[in-house]
C-alpha cells in the first residue's frame, strides 16, 4: 500500500523554491504593491494544495500502481519480487545442510548469486547472474568444503563457546574476544576455507512486519537460528569425542 509521509528535505526544497519564485517576481515586476505580495502568496499556497490533492487522488484511484510504474518501472512488476528472489537465495544457502561445512558452502553459492547486477526487474530471468553463480556452486561443492578439526581444536572451540548464550547482553569487545579465541584454534588452511564460503542471510530482527528490534548489545545467540547452530556445534564436537571422519576423495 502506498503511504504518504512528511519529508523534511522535500518540504525545505519546496519552501525555498516558492520563496525564490516569489522573490524573482517581486524584483522584476514593476509597480509593486503590497496587494501583489498577498496575491502571489495565496496563489502559491493554493497551488501547492491543489498539487497534493491531485496526486493523492491519483494514488488512491490507482492504488499506487500508476505512480509507482511512472517513478520506478521495475518495482511495478509486482510486490512479490523480493519474496520471489529470497527462496532462490536460500536454496543456494541450504545446499549442503547435512554438515556444518556443507551448509556454509551452499551459503557461499547463494551469496554469489546476489552479486549479479541484473536488469529487467525482479521477475525477469538473469542468465548473466545465474551462470557464474552456478559455476561457483559447482567449484565450491566439488572441492574440500568440509572443515576437519582435530580433537584438540574441537575442545578449544567448545571451551571458547562455553556459556556464551547465557548472558542477556554482549558487547562488541566481548564478541571480538570470543572471535579471536575461535580463530586461534584454527590453522591457516582452515581459515582460508572459512573465508572461501559464506552463510545465507538470516531473518531480519523483528520479522518482516517491522516488529520490535532487539537492543544493540543483545546477545546474538538469543536468536533461534544462532542458538540452534551453537547447539549443533556442541553436539558435534563435544570434549572427549572423536573428531568428524575425513571426507572420502571425489571419484
């Protein structure tokens, strides 16, 4: 639904434009009188009112579609453009949902899809974007996308994340300290593997309905997605358990 709102910048520009127009008329007009100023002022005032009324009526009659198609033809192709694009991205993100590394690998493919520019609106085919995205997915999923931790590394990871979800708040410094501990447990090859992949974007805080957003210092592991991932990681690499088996070589 198209909604009208107050825009301070637009109002300021409109006011300056009207004042400038009135000033130019008064400067160049001969035989100026006080009555002339009043006439021009009310003419500008009622002109603005009529302009707003006409625009409002046009938007109400066309339910905003006519104005949107004039200002932004791409957005007029359908409000479902964003939602139609999201499942395709998430499908790429869930490519290897069986394991931690596989899930991340699929996410990298999905992230690559977002890099493609794309013309012709949200619903139009984008072969120039889909082709390199598919190539990246094939390269990623046929390579070594599984991160193998030794028993010592797994213990270090679990120790670094001990009780991390219990605190209600978490500052940037606290999060950075935990991040440094996790990275310290990995070797350079493993760090490069992590940099080569990405994760699918999670849901926006507050939901699509624009609900209440969490505080800036809120613990990110209080969210269901992050909490579930943390629990999965702990179950997979608990202290004392054998590390995950090495993946079989591609035939």
